C-alpha cells in the first residue's frame, strides 16, 4: 500500500515540475515576441544622461578625496621615513587617480 502512495506522490511531483517548466517556457516565449516601439528616444535617454552625470560627479569627487588623502599620508610617511607607509600611500594616490579619471577612461574606451 505504501508503494502505491509513494508512486502517486512521485507522479504528482513530476506533473508539478512539468507544469512549472511549461508555464515558464510559454511565458518567456510570449514576452519575447512582444514588440515595443519607442517614439521619443530623447525622453528616455535624457533622464539616463542626468543620472550618468550625477554618477560621474560622485566618482570624480570620491577620487579627489582619496587622492588628497593619499598625498597627505605620503607626506606624513615621508617625514617619518616609513617605507611600508609610503608604499601604502602611493597605492592610495594611484587608486584616487584611477577613480577620479574613471569616467574619462570609460568614455575613451567606449
């Protein structure tokens, strides 16, 4: 009696999996076939351009802060002549330059 019940449960699970798979398959194929026409691309890209400018400004600001922090740490490490602190501050300076110039680098690559 237990074997019949377990076979029935396995069959029900299999039916649920098949139904779920078919539902997802049909839903994705239905949504892929929809065509959307954008009549005003300037309205769409205008808002994205403003967000991109804000992100670029934040990135450049953070890069400048890291750069100034690294330069000040380098000055302190140079006066105390600590080699590892100088190397660490040079890493911050280079990192700050990369972060500050990231929008320009990305624009040049793209």
